[in-house]
C-alpha cells in the first residue's frame, strides 16, 4: 500500500498527488508554511490526510516558536493555526486537528515548553497510526454490506492516498477482498481534478483490486443497466442531521442511486462529523480557481476568457444516504446525532446487513 505522508527527523514528507500516476515524487516540507502550501495546492488531499498533514504542520511549526511561558507558546502557535485553517474551508479535519491540539496542550499547560514540542511531534505520529486503525474498523463494519460478486461504484478518491493508509471508502472494499469476496469497483473519473481517474484507479490497480474507470456522466447509464450493487463514498464534513458534504458530483450520484434502487453508503470517520452544525446548508463550500476547469495538465482546453465556476464540494441531503459507516458502527443518517448523546445504546440503533 502506498505511503501518503510521514514525519521523519522533523521533515514532513508528502507524496505529491498532483503528479500521480505519471510520477511518484515525495516533497520534503521543512516548515509549516510549506505544509500549508501542500494542502492548498492539493499535493496532499482527502479529508483525513489533510488532518494528518495539519497535525504534522502544527508539530513542526511549534518547534520554531520561541516562548518562556505557556501563554507565549500558545500565542506563537496562532499564526500556524491560522495559516493551516486558511488552506481549505470544507474539510473539517484541519479544524479538528487545531481543536485537538489546543485541548491536549491545555491539559498539559504546566509542562516545560520543550516537552510540549516533543509531545506535538509524537501526537502527530499517533494521529497517523490511529487513522489507519479507524479505517480498518470502518472497513470491517462496511464490508458486511458487500456480497461476493458485487460491483461497487465510488467517487473521487477516498483510498490510502486520502488517508493515513487503507482508506475510508476503500476500507470496506479492501476488507471484503481480504474476506475472499470477488468484487469489482467502478471509479468515477471526478472532474475537474480527476482524483478517481488518477488516484483511485491507480491505487486499486497497485493492490490488484479489479477497477473500471468511467467518466462522471457514465454513472447514470451503468446504474440504469443494473450493473452496480452499491455505492460507497466518503465525506469531508457530515453534520448532525446526516447531510453529507463530499467532492462535487457526489450529490448527483446519490440521486441516481436512489432513482435506480441502489444503496448509497458514506464512510465517515468521527473526526469528519461536526455535531454542532445542524444542517448541510450551513457547510462552507470551497470554490477553487478556474484553471482546474479550463486546463488539463497545463493544456488550455476552454475558450480564452470564458467565465468558470469551480465548486469543489456539494452537499448530499441525508434522505439519499442509506447508511453512514463510522468506526463505531453503521447508522441511518437520522440516527447519527444520537452518537453524541451520553449513554446511548449504539447496538440498538446500528444498521446491520440482512
Ligand atoms: O478535493 P479533495 O481531493 O481533497 O476532495 C476529496 C474528497 O472529496 C474525498 O472524497 C473526501 O475528502 C474524503 S477522503 C477519505
């Protein structure tokens, strides 16, 4: 399985995903500003992976902070937090990494500053390890809905490349393969950045998982023909009522699945769920520059000067979602908010395969 990101001797090494699959190149980020650039320019992308990158960026940013007191240290970290938070607005994992850092540091405010700096490095490595474990657990829960012989459609890239490893949407797929089920995957190419084409199909081929690449506008025909048994996508931010923000094109895929009676599952690590946001209308949606639409690999394909909208994410209303696969089990979107209730009997509300 390909390694997306690591932190070695104070340097964040990230696989530059903009060059895949033509070149496998790791970029050395020696300061937090370069980590932030890597997130913004999509060298690293996918919600969990950018959460890990943010944790590592904070850790190497903290090394540079000169402080004699805890308050000075926290003040010195503010520009690091701000720079990382400004990179990508929709994926909640950067905010998650910042909030988690603040909380963990606050719990250790009486410790020496040098010890806190070492702690942040170790903590970012733990975030990476935990992410892989979470994905394996999501894989185990989600694989119950995949039967031997099934064909699964997915959108964008939610594999190893988008996470610390194993993948969120590919978690159930990998687990099903490990269980000996013979399955196939259809990968939407995912215009304009082509994560499905360049990344998902590449990484599944690396691991010998049968994959067929389709253009985004082919999904309808394939679903109508009855060739797909289920869809599994992932999320950059899921909110309390079960509305799901994910890569642009997820919403039309969900509507097509509903129209054709195909179950639509969303793999969502708890770090990507924000229970404080009541509905999907309140999710900030990233819009990116026009070049991703007007150019393909540096080649201008649109008329010079044409007006462009490049909306990076859409929101799929909860009513189109069959189940949300978390590391705590699979839940109907309308039950999702109950995960936040103290003492709730999760077993009683869990969705199980027939
Ligand atoms: O713009 P990207 O490539 O970061 O968008 C990625 C997606 O939309 C993924 O589906 C999502 O982040 C989940 S990654 C496990």
